[in-house]
């Protein structure tokens, strides 16, 4: 009986309680209800702040337009996510294994981070045009630095005694990397990927603000100029949903991969 009780407690801890899932939805519902009530009670003009019901109407009426422009932004964000994080991981490995490379190029990476993305975006558009290339590069740049920093910290966080033990046991360099360093860096990596999942969407939208003919960023700019505020909020809601979907996907992968956490 004690063994069964222990297993049941372990299963309960490993699962996600229903209450923990219900609380965020209840909080969001409360915010939306207060928003609706405030707009209706104070008769706020729709061109200033639309009510959630007006945003929902715009979302339903323009769903096809939003879906058609969702895919370009999602594609740009996904490719930028892969490129930015891939380069960051490779560079982090170089930093860990070469102190000279670290001292030479890590300050450059920090300097790139200090440049506002809204200032870099026009430069990329001038260099690479209004096509998908500039959007992907901007999305990659904005999610590059968090992954780089976290991976460097994660790869260095392995216990030095573990490294020495593996060397004594004649472990090869690639075995030390994948069975010690990479294992220790995985929690840091997934934490940075959760940040990058939202950052890449932001980067793609900012790039579309600078110059594009399609995408959610383009819809946001058009709706702003035309004072179509409910449609503007609907486009922002779709953008937010895209970013949240990315975060949830990374969280699911983290739960499956980093099982010891």
C-alpha cells in the first residue's frame, strides 16, 4: 500500500493540476470583463479603445484576412527563430572551448544587443530588400543574444570534477560535450528558447512595419493609419496568440526533454 501511495503522489506531482490551468483563464476572463464594463460605462469612443466584443466582431469578420497574413509572419518568425538560436548555440560552443574567441567576439555580441531593433530594421531592409530575407534576419537578431548568454552559462555550469572524471575514464571530447556539458546546458537553453519564441514574432512584426506588403505587421500599420481600432486590436490579438503558441510549444518540449527538472 505504501508503494502504491508513493506512486500516486509521484504521478500527482508530475501532472499539471486542473486548478493551475483554470486560474490563468479566470484571470484573463476577469480582465476582459472589466475592460468591457469600463468601455460601456464611460462610453469610450470605439476609435480610442474598442470593447472586447467589438474586437471579437472584427476578428470574426476579418478572419480570412488575418489568417492570410498570419502565415507570412509565422514563417518569418519560425525561420528567424531557427537561424538566431542555431547561430547562438554554435557561437556559445566556440566561446566555451576557446577563450581567445570569447574575449574577441563576446563584447561584439553585447554591442549588437545594445542597438535598438527599430534602428537596425531599416538597415536590413535597405541591404536585403523588402523580401523575406530581411524579416528573417531581424527576427534572428532579436532572439540571438538571450540564447547566446544562456548557452554560455549553461555549458560552463557543468561540475569540473565531472569533466575530470570523464577524462580519467578516457572519454572523448565529443562524449564530454554531449554527456556532460550539453546535458547541463539544456535547462538554460529551453529557458532562452521560451524568450526567443516571443522575441522572434516581435522581430518579424517590427520588420514588417518598416516595409512589407503582407503580414500581421503590415495589417497593424494599415489599421492604425485608417483608424480601424477594432481591427488593429484583432491583429494584435492574433500576433499575441502566435507568440503564446510558440511559448507553449517550447514549454511542452522542455517538459518532454528536461525530465529531471
